[in-house]
C-alpha cells in the first residue's frame, strides 16, 4: 500500500510537470527535439523535459523504453549498463535497479539507481513513471555511486490520425550523487537526453 501511495504521488508530480508550460527555458534544441529545464523544487539541481516525435506506435515505443530486466532497453540505450528486477510489488508496479555506464568522457563515473517504477495507461498515453526508493535487497555498492531519481517518467502519447507515430515526453530529475560540479551535470544531461531520442529512433528503425 505504501508503494501504491508513492506511485500515485509520482504520477501527480509528473503530470504537473507536463502540464506546466510557463516556467521552462530551452536548454538544447534540434530540428525535431527540444529539451527544456527549470530549477527543481525537490533538490538543488534542475528538472528537465524533452519532447520529440518517434516513428512508431505508442505501444511499440513503450516496449523499447520500459525499464524491464531482459527487455530491449539495455540493447539500445547506450547510457544503461543493466536493469535488474528487485521486487514485483503488483502488476505494473515494480522496484528495479538500473546501472549506468560512465559518461562525459569518463568525468561522470558509473551510477546506480533503485527506483519504484509504475506503468500508467489511459486512452491517449502509456507511460512509465519512477522515483528512487530504498530497498533492503539493494544496498549501495562500492563500485557504483548511488544516484537519486526524483519524480520522472517517459510518456508515449498518441497522435490523432497518425497511429504509427508517438509524441514522447521525457521528464528527468536526477541527482547523480558524488562530488560532481553542478556545471558538468547541467552541461551533459540535455545532450544525453537528446541522444536517448536518437538512439531510440535508430533501434526502432533496425527492427
């Protein structure tokens, strides 16, 4: 019950971030992807929102982005080293550990995150939302810096009249932990989010 309440809280925050159109500034932009940012209200860092269109149905896109042990995500997402299912709380509600590769030419070492992840569906969207939790089966390991994800998610929206296209909104609010200079994090995250879209598109085209 505690995890379900936490999932509802995450859902409310992510929906609020997506609805808000007034407080964002553009952090990075290409011809078909925009990454916005604003100060986070949950930690001393930034909240990021990326938007772009993917040439696949929402169900197909979700299959590729779902943070699932043994799923496609680790095969194409170059930031992710592994995804481990720690506990299945109930259908569409799991606790997963995600380990990342080093980033920014090695300046950001490998991280791990332990997150409560929920799948949320309605007629217009299928989404995975998450935030970090503590779990007794997953203590911190010396070879990884433990990071913290605040309310975040990936939302796959249907586009009216175009069943084979998806508007993908990516909400990211990560405290990478350690002693990283804030400027390094803020300069690397928008580019990493754009790479996520490019790598996802490439993976879907190859299927």
